[in-house]
C-alpha cells in the first residue's frame, strides 16, 4: 500500500469514527433519560448501540492490539491510562447492557423472554450507568483535542469553504 493510499484510508477511518462517535453521543443523550424518551426507545436504542460500538472498536483495533502487546513494556502514561479507561468503559458498558436486559420492560418481553423481577439488577444498572457517565467524561476529556480538530477539519472548514465559494460567485455576478 502506498503512502497516499494509507493517508486516504486514515482520513476515511477518521471520518467514519467522527460519524459513529456523533451517533453514539446523540443516541446516548436520548437513551440516558428513559422518562423523557420512553422505556421502549431507551431499551431498543441502547441495544442497537451495541452494533455501532462494535464498529467503533473494530476501527480502533490496530491501536488496541498494539497497546495490548506493549502494555507491560514501554508506553507513555497517557496511552496506558487511556487503555485502562477504555477497558473500564467496555466492562462497565457490558454490565449496563446485561443488567438492562435483566430489568427490561419492553425489549426482552417483545422477544418472548421474561426474567423474574429482582431489584438488585436495577441498582446494578443505575450504579453502573452513573459510573459510565464519569468514565465517558474522562474519555471525552482525554480525546477532546481530537474531537475539536476533527470537527474543524471535516465539518466546519468544508462548510466555511462552501459559503466562501458562494460569496465569491455573488460578488462576481
């Protein structure tokens, strides 16, 4: 693969990750308040996020495998912290999903699956969700410069160029 092809693949991967992360963010905001969106939307939307998160992980798979191999050896502290944080998000997200399935009022009954009521699962679900918000805040803060730069490059600059081109055409007319 040539250097140009690698750069194009990285740009495409970055654009895809930006779109996926934006989808995850919006869906997360909607799913976080089931009293506003309704329990059915909360459950189905959160469950559908599993597929989006799998794609997100696959797009980062090179980084995951590289850091996993080097975790004990020489890597910088930020990469080590990021790695631990990402695993914490993954484990906590898994607990959220499993406990969510156990207390499901819409999704699981629609699939013909009924679990006995157990209030411990609700407590686990709420506790793990609160922890997830904290971990996600740390994750977002750690990647904030990437978010800002990527939005600038792939959203704001193209929009500004579009308007700048329109203004030049209007002036010429």
